[in-house]
């Protein structure tokens, strides 16, 4: 199990290394409310992947003006085709980030990192 690394470019000067976390299929991330965070997932494996972000405290939410309850207990899925990098703004999926946040579905050739700021 690995904690997905975070990078804040505003705290560095000039060129800097982007440290990617190799996913194991049972990883975690740290969500920081109030901090702009973008999660990137890169798939260099031979198969498309469905990476799932799931906080253990999320159950259901009722968004305003919709009137229906949405189940967030199964997590938020990012489908990443072979050779692509996909990203998601964590601020847009906060309902899925309650409690300890697990990231599953990654393999040895899947990499992730979080950009802050």
C-alpha cells in the first residue's frame, strides 16, 4: 500500500521532478479540504484500467436542486485507457473523499500523483 505523492509547484523554483507513485491496487491519498488538488493517473500497462477513489466515510449525498439521493459508497471511478493520463479535481468529488481514502484498481505499470495549488 502506498500513499500517493503530492507536489506543490508554487513552493519550488525552476524545474523540478514530478514524483509519481507506482500503484499497487490498494493505495491511499490524503485529501486536504481548502487546498486545490488535482489527481493524475497514468496507465502504462497493457490493459485499460478502472481506478476507484473511495473514502470509507462516504455513503449517500443529496445535491441541491436534484432532489434525488446519490450513493457514493461504491467510490468514484476513473477509466484510464492504455497509454493515457487522466486527471480529476478532488474539489469536484469531495463526497467520495470522506474518511480514509482508498485508491484501488492500479497495477504495477500505473502511476499517480497529486498536484497542489
